[in-house]
C-alpha cells in the first residue's frame, strides 16, 4: 500500500489498477489476482467505483450521490473521503 496524498474536494480521481470485477446482485466483487486480494463493494461503493471509471472531482462524486441517496451532505462527504482514501492507499484509484 502506498501513502495517501492529501485530497481535497477539487481532487480528480479515476480507477487504476488491474482489478477483475464481477457484479453480483447490484454489488461488485473486485479481485486482484496478482496481489491475492479481493474486495466486496456494497451498492453505494459500487456506484462510486462506477462513477470514477472516468476522471471525476470528489466534489462531483458527492453531488451525484446527494442527488441519488437520502443522506446529509456532511455524512456523505465523510464517507466518500474515507472510502476514496482507502481505495487510493490500496492503489485502486489514482489522483488524475
């Protein structure tokens, strides 16, 4: 894992790496055969993963989720930043 760079809401991120993915009942299973690791993403995490297939600002990810889910902005921001930071530490997203 690499150290997470400081991210702001203007930071642009995108998917990175060579994860094999499968959709199972609206959730995504991601497998990295080279590292021998796998991740199961719930529906919201899957939605975020799909959004950052193309480069996207974190603020735009939050705005999109606020339009799709019943969640307050502060909670949404906290959870998005925590999730994306973890993805970045695991080299699954890159800062574009």
